[in-house]
C-alpha cells in the first residue's frame, strides 16, 4: 500500500508540474504590462505572474522528492496490495499515469492551438509593437509546445525508465 500511495503522490506531482508549465504563458503575457509606463510596476507585476509558476514547480519537486516519506506517513501498515494473488508492478502503473498525462496535454492543446492559429489569421499585426507581437505569437503557439511535451511523455521510453521507482 505504501508504494501505491507513493505512486499517487507522484501523479499529483506530475499534475503540479503540468500546472507550472501552463502558467508560463501568463509570465510571457505580462511582458507588455511590465514594459508599459502606466503598468503596476515591474516588480509587482513580475511577482504576480511568476508566483504561480514558482509555487507549482516547488510543490511538484517536493511532492516527487518526498513521495516515499509522505506515503510512509499516510500508510502505517506494510501490507502488499495484491490483485488476484499478483503483485502490482508500480513502475508500469507510473508509466501508464505519465502516458495519460501526456495524452491529456495533447488533446487539450490541440484544440486550443488550432483555434489560436485560426484566430491569428484575422489579427492585424501591423498595428502592434514588437513586444505585443511576441506575446501574441507566444500565446498562439504555446499550446503546440504543450503538445510536444505531451507527445514526449507518451513516447519517450528513456524518460519512463528514469522516472520509475528505484528499489
């Protein structure tokens, strides 16, 4: 049961990492606000938009690193979890969870990315300065970056071996 609890905590860590990656777009979108003369001020704006990324990243790293210790605290008995007298392969479960997160990223990003490209066709970019264009293009192409991350999570076997449980 402790390994299963550690697995669930690692899945939560992956979710937090995905949220951290998702919050990067807000940082890039804040660049014009930081550059404007009547904005809230560079420091306040930077902290406002950067804090969700840092919080989710730190949470993800802590959950992943201390998953075994947290599982030991949550589950006090040391019984093995068996289904039909077969022990569960926790590395296989973790690999499945990673692949599911990858599929979710691909599916969610595909719709958003295609919609962004379609809306980009009707956007008058000649009226924008460089930072506004940069933010707009980043915002429109960011879902494809998430899609690439999702594809890597689904297909990269070396990543699956690296992330797996160590005995």
